[in-house]
C-alpha cells in the first residue's frame, strides 16, 4: 500500500526511520516495491549511473519524465519522488510549477525533490501552493557542486553550519514536507533534525537523520567508477555480472549454449525443406 504524505510526516513523530532508495527503471522498481522500501527516488543521479554523463547537470526534463514513468509502471503502489533536473526550477516560479506539475500528471510521481537553500524558498512555496509536494535538498548539492568547491563535506565550520540550519528552517517554513541532507557532519545533521518538524533523510549525514537514502547501484556494488565514503555495499554484483557474461560468451563461442534443455523440439521432419 502506497504511503501518504501524512504517514511519511508522522514517521518522524513516531520515531520510525524512513528507508529510501533510488530507482531508474521498471524492473528494479518492481524489485524494490516488494522489499517494503518507504520511498523510491528517481534521482537525477541516473545521468551518471544510467546515461553515462560526467555529472547530473546535463540531465533533461524529458529524461527524468521518461525514467519516472518507467519506475511508476514497475512500482504502482510505491511513494515516488522525482528529482527536478538542473534548469527545471531555476528560471522562475512559473516554470518550476509547470515542470513540477508535469512530474505528477505525466509521470505519476507523488512529489518532487529540488536542490537549493534560501534562494529556493519562493519556488518551494509556489510548488506547494500549486499542489506539488516538495522534498528540499541542502548540503552537498550535486547540480551546483562546482560552486561549492567540488564533491566535498559541507557545513564543517560554524558559519556554514548556521547557514545550513537557516536554510533548513526556511525551506520548512516554505512548505517542504521533508529535507534531504547530503554530506554534512553527523552532529550538524543531528542539530538540524532536532530543529525540524518535518523529517530529514540523510546521505552521508550520519545516523541521527530521520531516514537514509542510497543510490541503488552503489548499494548493490554495480557502479565501480568510485565509491563515496558514506556508501555501504550490501552486495558486490559487478564481478558476478562480469563473470556471468564472460561465461555466456565462452559457451556461445564453444557451441555449448543453448543446450537441448534451452531449445524447443518437434516431431515434424523438416529435412524435405532443404530440397524445395
């Protein structure tokens, strides 16, 4: 049964941790939907793990809508959040609302997630007023990582910590139903989490957040370009996948696949066809 916004909000008050994982296609979404994961995130991280981009910046609205539709088809009973890609909410509230509504109407998502601090409060407010639930995202924001000095820990100093706390409170006041905290010190995440009425979900933000999210390809050991410190590999599938593919290649070359058990038989005599 798909969770509601009210149920997700209430999990914080009830002390229930929120589990969230990314999904980018129908088959993986179907697997995740059978594992009681609370929220599926169609992250713009698909640009790097699925589409081969060097960052999330090139990801387009059309690509996000395409993958969100696939995830919805695979997980019709899951609560799905879709990332607003870079540019979708940066050209004004009108464009942001238009794009947010597209995710709900065309792709079937339940909410959107957008990166940014106080500068995005007006956009969040406009989306919420238009009926589009929003999860905000602060700390390390990959879409603007170059402005932050790269993919590194945020909020180490007190001034940056105060800024992040102010952003969290501003986004909550603007109407965000949840807040994703990425790559910030665990003690800062604890302070922000305690200061908020809405739930926080961490990625590289320690255990004190109200929930956790990981990229599914990282969790399963299927993305081997790099592994962030905060990732725990619950499986290491890359070697197994490569081994299986190599075995298939070897058997095809040797003529041992397909065997009789993988072939269809018939009592008909087709030899006469050779003489026709």
